[in-house]
C-alpha cells in the first residue's frame, strides 16, 4: 500500500494543487485497491519561511506539534480528515498556522513517538514530549532529532520499539 501511495504522490507532484488536493487524489486512487478494508494515515506539511506560515493537510494523522519559543507555549492546532483508502470521494482540507517566529519548532510524528513504552509499561506521553521540546529548543534541529532518538531509547530500555516511529523536526531560523 505504501509503495502504491508513494508512486501516486510522486506522479502527482508535477500537477499544481493544494495539499488537500494531493490527499484527495491519492485517496481516489487508493480506494479501488483497498476496497475500503485497508487504510493508511498521512500528513502533508509545508513550511514557508517568507510568509512565516505552516500549512498542512491530514488523512487520519494528528496535526504537527508547534513549540512557540517566544511565548514558551504549544499552540493547539487541529484539522484533519479520514485515513486514505476507506471512502471514495472524501474531501480533505488544507489548514494554516500563521505567525511562526525564529526559534519555533515544528514536529510531525507518528504516534509511536509519544506511545513509546518504558520497561514499566508507561507511555512516554505528550507531556514528557513537550517538556523535552521546551528544554531542547535552543539546539539545532539535527541535534534535537538525535536527542529524541536517544531519549526514547533510554526511556524504553533494552526492549525494542513496539510501534512504528517516524518523525521530522524543523526549526524556524
């Protein structure tokens, strides 16, 4: 399913359109292959430094997490649609978060990040993740990325990761 989605997205990238258009096209192409019984989630994100704006469209995936350094806050952003492959003709929306500033962090991740479990079966959790981002916001994005991987490995101990874990972190400079 992922290989098919990747091929569809790559072929669609040459056609102008919004992030929501991309998801709608991808969904339309996947539904006949899945029969509405298999699905995948996806988050598409663009960051425009000139407009100081984040744009995203979601198919069953949580929105990006933003750490606003100047206000030391995590603006709550929402928006999304159904996972891809479930229902034909699903209409997706594109969302925007204006007002990004130097020092802000943007994290797009699968739930495997905050659902990483310790040896005591405790979730890493969103509160711990937000605290981590706040404490490491002064570092470059590449260092934060390495530090996230290290923190999760230390948190779970010798056990392997039991869920998929994918994330991208960007820092506005």
